């Protein structure tokens, strides 16, 4: 998964040290201070000892210091301290950290996902899973990330929204969220084939939604914000699933309808 993270955050690679992730700000600042302070002190001491005119002192200090820092000191320091600069933070003892599920809407244009992953990397968040759903006004991305224990849902929301994300939702999750989506869909399909009556429960599990069981709700006015999905039922005519705050995507609707078709075909064959 670190390969996935490197691929998605290619724009954050260190310009000096190659393809490694950009060092964290605190370590980079400390490294530059350690490298530049002795050079600054030595140059100031040498110039002041020579007692040149004021303007000459300023010109010499500005030009020589800038040249040395840019061309010699900073690159050399980055190479010498490479292992320390790019060393990861200590992970929690469980080896994974806190797991989060994130759903966010992004503009469908180059660079938006890279911006999100760059902001997540600042929090030392590691992307473990990614699914992209095309929608009318962009793309809706689902991510599973691990973070250090001190990172909160609010931290993740702020980071993602600062990168241009909208309609962001963040929930704590478990390792079950890392199950491959295709494997999960096939397992649920096998459940429906074995027992078509499992259809509503399979769809609810597949989409992370709740089955609407209140008949009054079904016959009344349902929300038209995309948070309720209607699926044909081989028995009752209609199933409805609700996911407040998370509109269903066209791809999710298609998957649910395919499961319904599978249940209907299975029931027909077993008659």
C-alpha cells in the first residue's frame, strides 16, 4: 500500500533526495537551521573582522550566503540527513493505527486527488484502499486510511476540504473495510444465489445502507436527494435503502439492481 501512496502522491517527492516523500516541515526546518546557522556565523565573523564599508558588508553577506546555501549547504545537508529526514513517525503498537473510511466529492479534473493525498500525507495518513465513483458533478471517492492515534475525524475533514474536497464524511472503521470490493460483491452474489431471500440484506451490506422496513415510509414521500435507493423486489415489488448524508452513486445503483436480477433469475430457476 505504500506503493499506492507513493504513486498517488508523486508530486510530494523531495526534489533533492529523489522519489522519497517530502520530509515533514519540522524536521526540514531543524535540518536547515543546523546547516545554515554555522555558515551564517562564520561569514558574519569574517566580514565584520575585515571592517569593510556597510554596503559592501551587506552585499557580500547576501550574495555569498545565498549562493552557499542554495548550491552547497542545503543539498549536502539533505543528502547527509536523508535517512533521518524521511524516516516515518513511530506507528502505534498495533502496526496499523486508527482506521478511517472517507467519502468525498471531488472535481473530475487532473490534480484533485493528488491535492487530497498531499494533505493527508501531512497528517501521516496512509491510504490503504481507494474506489472512485463517477457522478454528475464530479467523482465521489471512497478511501480507507490509517492514521496515528492522535489524528481525529475533524483533522481529516479539514485536510480534505482544504484540498478542494466537498461533501466530506469521515467514520472510524475496522479492518473489514479493507476487504477487496470485487471479492465482497462475489461473496454476496453467492449468498443471493444460495438463498434469494438474502437479497435485501446483501444489498444493504454491499452499499453500507439501511433497509427501509416501514411501509408508511415506502408509500409516502421519499427524499429526492439521492440518499434513498429503490431496487425492484421479486416478491414485494420494491425494496428501498437509505443512507443519510451519503447519496448513492450510479455505479452503486447498478450493482444493487444486478443483485436483484440475480435473485429473480435464481428464484425462477428453482421453481
